[in-house]
């Protein structure tokens, strides 16, 4: 509706600009009326051509690739709206006080007719151009909205993969613990309950307080350490300079899982170092672990960690993060830096 009102306003300005200027300069009502009739005589056809093309011929013919019909109907419309030229020519002998027309005068007459045809064709082209611009913007907006919806759906799918993923690993750890230390297993189940409560109810937003994420990672590391023996050294350090910072939920948990999956051996010395540092402008997460690759038949953890994390970073922090990944001297290291 606002678009139609804006178009009417523009054409109203075009039609009344000259009459208004005439009235302000002469204060003559008759001259003002004459000025309006002249302007209306010149622009009544272009006004009709514009609105017919914008609201009818453009949407129903031009943009549906019925170009021949579009050209034909426009030609009939424009010629019909300028029928006065034909009437003058056909009735030139019966018009009172019609001066004798020589060749030069007829050339000027038909030159003026051609000018009006060109003017109306230009108005039709302008109407189609404006319609095309608006149509393109609408399509881009729809695509943008669809992309946002798809991104949100993909993020939800990626995050939902994480919950059963760490639950699977943790339950395996607790299952082994029940045979060794039932009391410790009971405490671990209570701790797992807290983790699940956070994952299910506190991470439904796009971002969460970093303090909650840090506490979640601390508890998760404590649970994952249940699978480690005395040959494994696990260190973690979290330095957050502002508790008001927010990050995407469960962003690094897959990397921690990956470290415990590939960095721990039951009969060899193992090491896992996890660190997170964050201030108002930047967050840095690093994870180092000894590298003990699993066999192809070992499906524990399902192997989605790195791919999942990188995809979420692409969707949430596009062009605002760096990923460094190395494997040297049998030590695997991943470092992620995010501009907040």
C-alpha cells in the first residue's frame, strides 16, 4: 500500500508542479487552469502507461516471459492513448480554422507524435525497471530469511548431535567405574545429571554466559578423567576476565571429547592440556594431547567432533575466527581464536 501511495504522490507532484508555479508567479486562476490542462494533456497517457505496466503488464506478462504479448499490448495501449494525433490527421479537412499544413508542418506534427510514442515507451521501461528492482529486493530478502532459517536449523541439528555424543562417552566411563568403585560411580551419575540439565535447559539460546560454559567444561573434564589411569596427566586452565561475556553454547566440548578419545592410552604415558582465555575482545581456546589414533573398527564417539565444531564456527563466527591445527612429535594441538 505504501508503494502505491508513494507512486501517486510522485505523479501528483509532476502534474501540479507547473500549475502551482504558474499560480504563485501570476496569481491568475485562468492561467493556472490552462497550465494544468496543458500538463494533463501531456502526461495523462504516461500516467496510465506507468500504472498499467507496473501493476498488470509487468507482473503478468513481462516477468512471466510473455514478452511478445507484453510488447503488443503496450503498443496497442500507447497508440490508443494517443488517438488524438490520428483524429487530427484523419479529420484535418473538417476541423474548423485548421490552417493549411505544408510538408514541413506535417513533418513536425508526426515528429511530435513520434516523441510522444518514445516518451510513453520510456515510461513503460521505467515502470518495468522499478518493478524489477523491487522484485529483486524481495527475492533477496526472502533468500536472506530462508538462509537464516536454514542456518538456525543446521545449528540446532549440530548442537543436538553433541548431547547424545558426550552422553555416550560419559556413560561408557561410568559403566566401567561401576565395577571398580560404585560410590564414585554414583557421584559421577549425579554430576552427569547436572551436565545434562545444563545442556538441555541452559543452552537453548544463541549465546550463553561464558561462566556457565566454563563450569560445564570443568565438570565434563572431571567426568572424562574417570577413564584415565595414573599414566595420564590432565591439566586445565580457564582465565576469563569478564563474567558478562557470552559465547555460543557447547562450542568446545567436541574438541575435549576428541582429546580424551585420541589422547589417552592405558599403557603409555599420556597428556592432555586444555586452556581457555577470554577478555572483552577475544577468546582463545587451546587443546593439546598426545596422539594415539584409533583403529577403523573403533567407533566410540562417532568421529563427528572436529567437523561439527568447524561447521558451527563457520555459521556463528564467520570471518571472525581462526583455526590452527598441528601434529608434531606425536602431540596434537588445536587452537581457536574468536573475535568477540
